[in-house]
C-alpha cells in the first residue's frame, strides 16, 4: 500500500521557513517570493490538518506539531541531499563545512586545519560564528559546540574536557605588586571574558570561591565579549584573565602567558562534536572526527568519557 506523503514543495518551503525563523529569509534561500513560501506553508498545514507555526506579526515560532514535523522534514531533506550527492558526484571531492565558536576556531581549530587537509586532501569551509538557533543547524556538515543546546535531529558526541585557569604575562610576577599567591590578584587588573560567563557560568567571583581564595571586590576591570581579544590583552601584560586551558596552549607553550597558580577549576561542560545523522555516515566526517581525537591526544587533552578513535 502506497504511503501518502505531503507535497515535497510545501515540505521544503516549511523546512526553510522553520530553519530560518522567517518567511522572507526562506524565500531568499529558495529564490521565490515570501508570499509563495507562505502559500506553500499554509497548503501544508491544510494537508496535515494542524497549525505548524504560531504567528505574531512577522515573528514565527514552531508549534509542538511543527517542531515534530520539522525534525522529520530535516532528516528527510538531509537524506535526499546525501543520496543526490552520491548519485551525481560519487567520486568528486566533498567540501567539509565546519561551524565553530569564534574563540575555539581562532585559538585551537584553525591553526591545525592544514594538517587535516594534508592528511586527507579534503576541501574545507569554516564558519566561525556564535552558535545559531537550533533550527539553523542543518546548513553545516558538522560543528563544535560547548555549553550550547542542540536539537534532537543532530548527533552530539562529547569530545574533550577542559579546565578554567587564570593566566597572565610573566612580567606580572615581578615588581611591587608581584603575584605570589592567588590573593595577590586583588592588586591586579582582572580581565573579564563575558563569553566564559555566558557558556560556563564562570566569573571571577565564582572562580575565586571555587579556588578557595579570600573574598574581595572584583567588579572592576575591562570586559570583553570575545575570548581571543581578552587573551591577547593579557598576553600584552595588561592584566589577568580566566581562560579555558585548551585555548591558551600555544601562549603557555611559548611563554607569552603563564599560569601563576597551581589552580584549575574543571568546567561543567565539554567541547562536543555535532552533525546530522546522514552526515555522520560520510567518509569525510568520519575522517574529521578521527583527526580531532588524534589532535586532542597529541596535545594531551583530556578526552571525554567513552571517546575512542
């Protein structure tokens, strides 16, 4: 018995609108008018007999039924796209699209990508961005996330752990306000990485408390919304910053930064590898996972539970 399926054109229009949270953005992606997308979505709602979106002005929010259908539609479109690639260009080189947070991409991933390209001869496209809403994820083959929710239609594998440490330029260990103990931080400019507070819920106040330091006023200092900028400012000798240890490996190795204390606070999060179920089956994605694990081991990073190459 044949299975009744909704019109593919309507499904595609709905999936694009849900992923972009916008009829207009979906229309731009599909090269049609917003009215055409709206027409197709309403036709799909009539076919299914349920509302897929809550509409408030131009804002779109998926209903419970819409969220369920979006997950299934995304998987279906991924499967069709994967099959199309295999049939149309089975021997062609596949470009690997990678999405990663700015700090992780700049400090860890990008400096190492040439070794992956050399080993596997795979073209790579890197998207450096703050993680998007969960419905935007299908655009990228794979991603690296930490402390960010991802939708059920993605596979999520914990990759490696990290600690939060205090780092500074070596010259702050000298002079009249030299750092000799953790309590000497009261005399230093404390740099604040706002992104760390956002993803790990770690601030100077909470880190000092977990490290067993005396309580003092930490409300001053310069605030950064980008970890890379905060690390660079600290490496120039302008203060002490809290950092994810794996993101300052190079600076610690070459002496631009030092960890003046034998104190590290384990993060409650891990860096995780995410991709769609269909992409997980592809050879380039499997190769990239193996390469990530190999790089982590060569850097003596602490792998997450159950990780194996």
